[in-house]
């Protein structure tokens, strides 16, 4: 059973259906997302046009924060993988407020960014060797 969402976050909730794009690689990023219900797949298109799954995100996971931190276009696409996938959406203003006012939120963002960087470095090292 899915936890009830706080009335405070209810107005930030957005629902997507299976295979619906949340954003596309190359888009400008003005929002980040927290998975409340359902599943989201993060995808990257290679130079040859092949689509590679980078991550499958479940409730409690977040994504899209990179574009809010560095103001670069989206580095991957995000697609809903289940009907009625519910996401809590934070625009840049709300994100900045939370980073400034909530140290635990800021630390969670930094930890996730570090984790992704380490995983990328490991993948690159394996690719060079193999």
C-alpha cells in the first residue's frame, strides 16, 4: 500500500502513465522529481542511437537535480514505467529554498551526486580495460 502524501506536498504531485516521458535528454531542466509511487526509468541515447537504461527508480528515489545544480541541459531522459506513477515536483525556487534551509536535504543531494560520479568513474575504467 502506498503511503498517503502530506497535504503540504499534494499540490506538488504530478501523475504520469506508463511509457510517458517526464523529460527528454537535452531539455532544459527547471524541476527535480521525487518518486512517490510507481517506477521511473532513466535512459541515455548513445551516439549510435541505442537507448541504454541508466537506472530504475522506485518510491523514495529522486532525479533531475543535476540540471538545477549546474544549469546544463538534461543529460538523460526519464520515462514512467507504471501507470499512475506519482512524482513530487520541485522547481528551482523550491529546490534552492530546501538546499538553504534543510541541511539533511542538501546532504542527500550531495551524497547521490557523489554516488553517481563514482559509478560513472567505475564504468569508464571498466570500459577502458575491456
